C-alpha cells in the first residue's frame, strides 16, 4: 500500500502536493528526500495521530464510518458506502456535510484514492484502535459469540434477558470505548456454598451467576480478551455486532453532530466586561510589582530539586495578601516574562536549604517598571499566553508524591500554550461580551478537537480561571483588549510570512493595539494627592512614577488599588530625612503636590522630626573647602576677592559655600590659590544600596512559535519544497536505474577489471565533455565507499574532473584516480 | 471611566471623595453595606466586610445591587475578583435560617442542606443544636440563640434570624414633645429620628452618635416606639440619674415609674436603670444580681456606652436574643478589639453619623483641638531617661512643667467653664492646689459629685479638676474648655469621650476648646498621636503648638 500512496502522491500536480504539505506541515520537517519518504512519513503513526488530533468530532466519526465500511477483501471503501452508514441513524446528517467531511479527510490524505475506492491510511487503525467506539467483529473474537451474533433472534432474546446491572454495563460499553476492565476474580464462578447469597438468575435456570460481568461473559455477550481468570485485572470486549444492535437508537456511529454545540452564553454589557477586566489588570500589575519588590528585598532560595519552596511561596502569599495559587501564577508569569531570574549567591556554599541560587528580579524588571500600566500588563499577558507552564500543577503532588513547587521542572507542560490558545480561541469565536460557562467551553472544545481535549479538562478549566485572574477575560467574557492581544499573538506566528521582518520592526516600536485599547480603559496617572488631618495622603488614582517614588520615600503605604493611601508618620518622615530630604524639601513637596491645604499638624510633625533628626543642623551647601592649614583657610576666608562666594566657616579647617564646586574652584584659582577638587569618596554620601539584579532574560513572549502548534510555511516555500522533493524523487528513481558498471558493489565476473574500467572511463568522460552529455560516474569517496552520480562533465584537467550535478545544480570536482567507471547515460 | 466619587481599593476599602458632586448620592448608596471607617475632611474611608455585606442582605439588599452601586459610582474599573468576592460573600447569608416552628419551637432550617451538614459537624456548635427534626431542620435550644448566631457567624454561614422578638410587658411611654411641666416644646432631631427608625426596622443593633448629640433621646424615642418595660444599663450611678432626669423631662414617664438599681438602691420598676457595676458584682463567685434580667418581661434592653460593656454582660446578653436590644455609643472603638462581639450579640451597627456632619448641622459645638507640647526641664529629662519602662509614661505625663502651661490655658479662658482632666490622682491634687480648684475623683461620694457638678453647671464654679470618672456620661453643658493632662495610655475612645464633655452646644454658640498637654520627645507624644487617631479620622484637625507660645505674650489665636 505504501507504493500506492506514493504513486498517488507522485501523480498529483504540484499545487495539490503543496496543499497537503500546508495542511500537514509536520511532513516537511525535515524535508523528505523523495516522494516515497514523504508517503512513508504521511502514513507514520506520529504524523497520522497529529493529523487526527486536529479534526473535529464529526469528521472523526466520518473517518470511523469509512473504516467500518471497508471491504474486507481489498480494504477499500467508497463515499457512497460512508454516506449510507452515516445516514443510517435516526437523525441522519445532511449528505453535504458528510461529503464535506470526506473531502477534508481526503485533503489530508487520511483517505485517498478515487471516490469509488477509497483507502484508509494504514496507521489510523493503530492510532485509534476502535472505530466509532465499536469492538472487533465477533468472528475475530470468539467463535461461540460469532454463532450467537449469527442468530439475531437469539441475540435479541439474550439481550432482553440481561439483568439491569448487566444492561447498564452493556450500554456503557456500547457508547464506547468497547473494552472494560474487570476486577480480579470477577469472572470466576462463585465459591461453592456462597451461591445462596447471590440473587437467582432466571436466564440461568434460576441459579445465581454472581457479578453482572460474569453473567454477560457466560452468555457470550462479552468476550474476555485478557486476564481475569485469577489474581489479575482482566479486560472484556463488546463485539461489534452487539454494539451496533445496542446503538439502534442513536445510529451506528453514535450521535452525530455536524456543527459545534450551541453556546447559551449570557450576554454581558461589553463595557462592563472591559471594565471588570481592566480593573483586574490593574490588580495583576500591582500585585506582580509588589511580589517582585518583595523578592528584591528578600530573594527566595532555589531548591536543590529546582523551583521555589512551599514555605517561601506561603510567605510571599501572606505578605502580599494573596492566596497561594494566585501568587504561584504571578511568579510563574513574571519569570516567563523575564522579570525574574536566578542569581548565584556570591561566595556562599550553604544556605537555609543548601541552595546556592536565588530567585530575584532581573534587569528586565527595571525596564518593565518604567513602562505604562497597559504595557506592563501586556508583557505579562503575552508571557502567560506563550509560557509552557501549567501553574495549576503547583501544590499538587507528582508521581513520587512530592509536592510540585513554583518554577520547578515538574510544572513544565509543552501543551500549555496550545491549551490556552484553544480555550481563548473558543471565547474569541463567540460574539464579543458573551460569557459562556466553563462547561460550555469544554463541550465546544470537545467537539472541535476531541482527541486533543480529552483528559485535559482540568487544564482547560485552569486556563479559564487564570484568564479571569489576569484580566484577559472579565465577567467570564473575553475583553476587547484581550481579543486584540490574542489575535496579535496568534498573528505572531504568521510573521513567518514576513521573512525580512518588515512588520516586526514596526511592532516593537509602537504599542500594540491591545495596549492602546487597554490604555483607554485605564485611569490616567495622577500627579497630585490630598492630605488630611489624620496625616493620611490619598492619591486619587494611579500615581505617576515620580509621585510614587516621592511618596514611597516620605510615607507608609496603607492601602492600594484604584487609589493609594499613605500615612505620614514620624518614622516615615525620619526615613525621608535619612534619604536626603530636608524639612524644606518635604514642605515643598507637600505644598506642590497637595490639592488640599496642608494641615498644620503635618507641618509641625515634619519640623519637629527634622529638629530632632540626628541632633544636627541641616543646611545646604554647594561646595566646601578644607585644609589642614588653619592659617591658609583664615586667609581665604578673609580674602575680599572671594566675598562673592559667601564662604562660611563651619570649623577651623572647613569652609562652605552655597555655590557649586566648579564656581568655587574657578574663583579660588582666579584669586591665585591652588585648590584641588576632592572626589565624593571623601565626603559622606547619602545613597541607598544598589539593588541586585539577575542577568537580563528574554521573555518567552518573544518566541513567536508555540512549540506544539504547527509551523506555518508560506506557499512559495512550500512549492520550493515540493520541487526539491520531486527532484530528489527523480534522482532516487534514477539512482535505481544507474548502470551496473558504475554501481560498485561486488563486481560481476564479466565486468571490466579496475584498470580497464579506469582508462575506459577517462575516454568516456573526455567524449562526454565534448558532447556535453550526461554521464554516470562511479567513484570511491574519501571514506572508501563507492558511489555513483549522474553528472554533466564540464572539464578534465590537472587530475580532476569537474562536472555539474543537474539535480542540485552544483559543480562537483572528482579526483580522476578515484573514478572507477563512467558510462554514458541513456 | 465614569468619573464617579468612589475609588475601590483592592483591600476592600472604598474611598469616597466628599467634594465630588455625586458624593452624597454615593454615600446613600454604599452606606447600607459598607462600614464607615474614617471620615477626615476630604476623603472618607468605608470598608467592605463580610459582616457589613451580610447585614445588607438582612436588610434586603442583594449582591446585584451592591455590585451595581460599586460599578456605578466607581471612578476606575473595579477588579473582577472583588466583585466575585462580594457576590460570593453575600451568597453565604441566609443559607441557614433560625425560625419558630409551631411544633418544635426554635429551629435551624437550611435552604442548602450541604451547609447544614457542614455546620452540624462543627465542634464549635457542640451542645447548641438539639435533635435533628428532618434533613433540613435541627432543633435549637432557645437559650443558645445568641451563641449559635455568633458561632455561625464565625463559621462564615450567618443565619437569618426569622424567630422575631418577644413584645415584652407593655407599658405606655410617649415622647413629651409638646413640652412637659411648663418646659418648652421640642422635637426629635432629624438624625435622631433616622437612628430610631433604622434601629426599629432592624430589630436590634447599635446606634453610633457623637458625644453630646443626644443619644439619651434616641433611647427615649426607642422606648416610646416599643411601649414596653425597659431595662437600661449605664456605666455609673451619676449617669443613671442623668438618664432618669432626662426621661422624666422628655417622656410621659414619671419619677415613680423609673427605678434605680445600683449599689445604693435596688428598685425594679417598669423602667429600670441599672449600672454595669452592680450587675457584674459577685458574692462568693456568683453574680448575685442576674435575676434582674428576668425580674420582668422586658420588652427593650438599652446598653448605654456600649463600648464599655464588661465581658460578663456579653455572656448574659447572649441569653437575651429574643428581646430587642439597643446599644448606644459615641466611639465604637474597643481597645480590646471586641467590636465584633458587640455587633453579633447586641446587633449590627444600625446608624452612624460622622461627627463633622452633626457639627455642621449645629447640634454639637464646633471644637478646636490643640496639642500643646511642653519641653521638659533637663532634670526631668534625665529622670525620664533613666526611668523604668513601665514608669515612663507616668513620669512624662505628670511632669511638673505642665502645671504652668495648664494655668496659662485656664487664664486664657478666664470667662469659660474649664474642665481639667487627668489620669493620675497625685497630679490632679497638684493641679487642684495649683489652680485652687476642687477635684472629682473615684473616692468622691455621689452626693459631693452632684454638688460640685451642680455648682459647675450653674457657673458659680469655673474650674473643675476631674479624674477618669469624668470620662463618661456626665452632662456639663456649659463646659467649653477641656484640658487633658494625662490619660490611659493610647486610648482612642477616652480621648473622644473627653472631647465629648465640651461638645454640648453652647447657649451662645461659642466654640469649644480641647487642649491636650504632652511632654515633648517622650512616650507621651507617641501615645497622644495614637489617642488622637479616632478624632483625626472623624475630621478633627489637631493644631500642635509649643508651650512657649502659650506661656509667652504671643497667643496663637485661631478665631
């Protein structure tokens, strides 16, 4: 069959072949050498599974129909047969949709051949063993069951006689999958003496039969396929004929749904959705910043096994006023966005956990912090969309029953971005501001790609919860800016169409549309505050960065959110003074920034603290002049030419001036003195310690490709690939036709001796150079292997043959002494 | 962005900018479910608490409405998580109901069976629940009604109390608004009327009004509403007599209908006024006067100064859940942090008015608060610096340096009635001698107190030195100046109560002055800052001046 698919592919026009490659891009990674290789790959288990993964429920059911209708003799089916089976149920789907599904399958080459003789690609059976959830035909399982199935009347009677519990099992198996496991010993006859305790069984002549499964097996409705006899868990299978019989009500393929399930979503007000989402984005950014600040002050050690310990997570959650899952999410997102990084502890070998690395904000954090609220959010949300982490696993236990920690390798899931995109894709496809329930979303996903979504319901629910938490959705619906961001990130993959990066450049310069949309929803930064008599300072909105920095210096934060509330205390004023503010600075700051009159109490507190501050007189001076020679200083102090400097004697050896050091130096030099400027190391410098940062890291958001998503290859390249494959195919076929003389290998007795071959070959080649004819050249390569190649000789000289390979359009050089044979091509 | 007056914070506080044109409407909208926490001059702070949200549910507001008003008045987008939290919290209320079953008496009924199963398993409810009547109903011992409600609240499943109140023994009581015995006619002030209505609609609860705003009249009006025998619990005998005077003057009650139940007299009449002290006195380890609660079929129990309610009274109150309870206070700030118990046992806050609002309506006198900082002499500083930690506050607050400052202040207000309030008896005696003024302290007899207070009221006595006994419930309407020299550490409510002494509106509308004299650079200053917090949050701006300004020739006159 391989040959037949290969032949089929070979006969296709280039465009059709390219279309296939576009639908199943995994086939060209790496580019197959020829059509046979392509065909083999197209039938490989992995590739077929990948193709099936992308199919919706209905198309998969139609594929099942094709498999069920295969002619046992030659293994082919036809569109008509599929149509007949698909419409056999009580609510048949429209034939056009069935045909559409068949065409989709044919385009993917899961089905191929003419309409009348469709072949199902072989490994479909391996990938999904039970077509339409039906078991194997009875004849393959057990002759006695086959006999029962051959007698419809008896079969029906037996089914009707099944006790309710057994019937329930049958119905479950009939809905698929058709195999079930049975506990050890369930198929054994009950122990002698225990029979009386079991219910009597009328079908069995009144004698009890024990478990319902045993009843079914005894009555040949189920066939044990493995185990079950003694201690091990066994498996039973429902034969296909019985399954079909039980599906009388729903049709042989089970219930068919040609279109995705309807979403009875609650319509919301678009404004309310955006507003709730925007509120959440502010929270997220604020909480993230608070968390990172906390990590900057007290970095979390990295566990030996990777990740951040449970205790540290709990600490961060408690001080941040968040619950642990949210904290874990924000840390993971910040890490993915490149805002957090690890740093080796300098010179420390053991810490609390024996770790030698710490997690703390990276250099990228500074850049992030300076950006606008919307940009900061976008950076986080983008990282979330693309990060290959399933944060919901944090806090659960792994296979070895150890807790999965934040940032540990155990929470890595390559499928996470795909899951996010699938779930958000569902929301994006709905009308704006519709809020489906999580169940509806899951149902829809289940229809769209059942093979992909099955077993990942928990992950999908997590995506919805995280999206709400991050403000991508609001009130359960996708926000307008969330939609834009999603489109933008999805389009990021399409940037592959833009090999020169023309558009990417523009993107990085300007804020994205999502940022602009969100910006419009978020409050504008505020540069003033209100001061009240209880010494609270209220910033009625998000403070602009300079205001925030000033307030952080002079007041204690009390409450944050839409606005920020700070309280001025004596301690905070003292801290501000320590940081280099003077009382006048503080008065000026409050006068400048406050929209309300500054209360007398505040003024008094500032003055009172400043008075006590260090017991020192604070003043400002532009520069100082010092000398160990008191007499010299006295001279300077008395010098009239320097009166303009307004020098003040602070001590016998120190003079100060309100002017800058440059002016002081200039004036002194003009007056004939020889002052030397002192660098700052001599003076007390008030500064805060430099924040430590891990090296810069790149956000995962810059990776445009979802590692699992299919790579998108533009059409011109695909056509190039097709051409390459075809050429390879031609070469391969040609290689098979290379004359025996040049093929190397064991020489036939009749062949020429090596010496003869070599001289003949030279003659042939010289002739070929003149005729510009194609020649098969046999030669020994550098590794001693013999090879042959179809080339067009160009010249011979200096012991080398130069020849052009038509296939690769490359010029090859062969050492003449290595050429064993040369034969003119036909 | 609606540009509304409200800013919702992520710690569930709501900031209301009161200069905004919509501020008043917004305040009306959020008052039912948010607690007013601070009301300084520009931005009021409300807080969303589970208790507040549940009270709103009890008063018939639903989550949808709460969320709507938050969104409507919010200036900025409200975080989705907060809205979800509000809805979920409110949804917890009323899953359980306390009801009167005709057959089984008081029962706990579940609208959500799972919740009932959950709470029934809780150890905290052990012994409060009786037999299970059916899947959704469990019998409750009537005596456990209060404790059960309290415990359910702590479990986060507040029960809706549908069991109602007993009417009590009827007794005719009316407000004598037309004037009685030749007095001038008067009417209940608007906020008093609102407070009574809010209380009556809620059944039980606490009314918070500033000192001097006429809480007694709220009590009287509640009695007139109940028209039933009433038990009034007050802090001390003098306060009890003031209640009696006020009730006789303002209601149809006569002297004979009002009994005093105190250390001196044990009268039980249709309206009985008892002191906390006598109720909590023990003989041989047993509370001997508890029978008072059952002496009559009281229709209403009034707790005056509920912020001072002693712990044993909490326990008795738990048994009184079938009776209407009214708590009155100016400052529901308990330094022991038991505000929650007040709310769950007496009832939620039913009415609260910012002090400055009442002041602007003219019902309490405008007050100027001044903190005078005294610089200790070097000797005093040295003594302070070397004192034991527990002696430091006493050393600082009783510094002799304060005396001349106090005298200067008294001199300055020569024409006013001045109260000098302190916490340390020695200091008060010093002050008494220094100022030549009489002292009222704990050991002063009730008779002597009454005499001194009467003299003070009449104006023949200008300056009075009082100890902590004067913190509460003494009605000295003409006192216009209070000078505080020492107090009970950082007690916020004490500060507010002391200010309250001078807040009664003056006959000539004069301003009141409240001075607090503190020693600079000592723990006294720190405590003062803490003490002032409540009043500062109510919008009283303290001016801080140096003692030299008071003593010196230049006077820092504000008016």
